[in-house]
C-alpha cells in the first residue's frame, strides 16, 4: 500500500522568496554577469508549472547548503554567503508576472538588476527581483494582486 503524503503537493503557480542582504554584495549571476546588491530587503517572484512545493524545496536546499547546481538567476543569490533566505511563500494559481507587477508598484520598490529572473518574460516585466523598503512577507494575497497591491 502506498503511503499518503501528510500534505498534498501544491499545484502550479507562483511563489515569492524573501531575501536579506546584509551589506553591499557583488555576485556573478550567469548570463547577467556581475551584479551588485545594496544592503536591504529583496523579494524574488518565481513560478512553477507543476509543483510549487518542489521548487520551493529546491530553493530552500540551495540556501541552506550554499551549494548546488546553478540553473536559474535566483540560484546564484541563494548560494551566496552574504545573502539570507528569510521567507518563502507559495501562491498557487497566481501568475508570476501579476505578482511581479504588484511588487514593482509598491512605494520605494526598485528592480536593481534589469531582466533578473525575467529574461524569458513575455509580459514585459523589467525584472522579477525587487528591493523593497520593508519586508512584505505574509502580505501578498490574491486580492492584493488583483487590486494592484495598494494594500501591501
């Protein structure tokens, strides 16, 4: 008899990774080359077609072990010793670009690395990595996304 998982796997959708950069940090990010991130709070918006839980688990593993196969832009940040993963949030059924546009619209939000995480974006996003003035962990909801994040 097959054992049932304790929690069902989440379907595809989007997720956000919340990062803390302690000091000015230079990171070589694959095809983007060297990027410099100033100290502060960052939000990365990603997506997974099949399993958000699987993608988040992979990101958590890279952040904890600080080593692994570097496949996506975010992987380079997660494995850097000066960057801490401080939160992960799944957003099943949400679109990555809708969340990215909502985060980008926040007062004080900026996209410090053009095309980061969005090199294949067909919706015209400037990036999917944002520096934010304060943490928005726990504040992204489908209602906020639909309203343009006026409530974040």
